[in-house]
């Protein structure tokens, strides 16, 4: 069966409440759109492309979203939700700043390369309209501030060496943003393996030296 056929079947065979079905189908739309945005770029992807990938008409998409710009905004919001989930996980399970930081990195990449991870379109921030940029930018700044605080905690407890926390966050997020361009779920390396490798690389870069 073609990729388009699988998408259409997966969408049309959902048998749940109307509200739950709406949410699931809208999320499927967002994931497909984000995957296309990451692969081809926001401006090179049309709603016709998204509709074709889902096996539905363009008119059907307007039941779930009003515009391509709304899709991009919601993709960013869901990506930030993933970041918040990873942050909470690291805060809950890590004992030192170093442990929390590497747990954050690993969990974040596991999530953005997983089923929900196809919504990660972090590199398309500048395609947002001004109002959306303000909302997304504020949330992104808060998350990056929390990550810098985690680094500072590690420096304070001796588990992380004295690094520039702001540059360390830029180093990590730059790698993640670029990864959304090349990662494919059916590629040669799994998301779990990439998450472990990235967490190790970040950890080795910042851990305290004996």
C-alpha cells in the first residue's frame, strides 16, 4: 500500500468520540505538515501537499485549521510542549545539575524523534507572523532560561565545569534544530540512539574534569 493510502486508512478508521477524533485528526495533520516543513521548508510546502500526504482534499483541512500559518504556530506550540515535558522529566529524576542536563537532552530528543516528534519545526521560527513570533519567542526564552539555570546548578554543585551557560544552550539547540532537517524515522539510526549520542556529546562537553 502506498504511503498516501496508509495515511488515509489510519485517519478514516479511527472509531472514538467526535471530540477525540477531531483532536487526533488535527494532530495527524500537524505532524504531517511539520514533517513536510522540516523536509522542504515552510514556504515550499503548500496545503495541497499536506492534503495529498493525508489522502484528503484541501477543503477537508479547513475543518481543522484556518491557514498554513496557524499550522506552523501550532507545530511550534506542540514542540515547546515537548520541551516542557522533557524539562519536567529531568527535574523529577535528576539528582545533580549534570544528571538533570543530560536527562533533559536525552528525553527531549527521544520525544522529538518519536511519534509526536514530527511536529518539531524549530528551524522555521522566522516564517511565523509577528504576533505568533512574540508568543513562541517568549515561551522559547523561558525554556532556554530554565536550561541555563540547570547548567548553573551543575556548576554550583561541582558536576559541571565552568562553561558559558548561554553558549552551551545555543550549542545544544543549534544541533537539535539542524537535526529536524535530516532525521527520518525510517533512517539508519533510531531516535533513541541519536538521543543517547547527543546526550553523551553534550555531557562530555560540559562535565566537570577530575
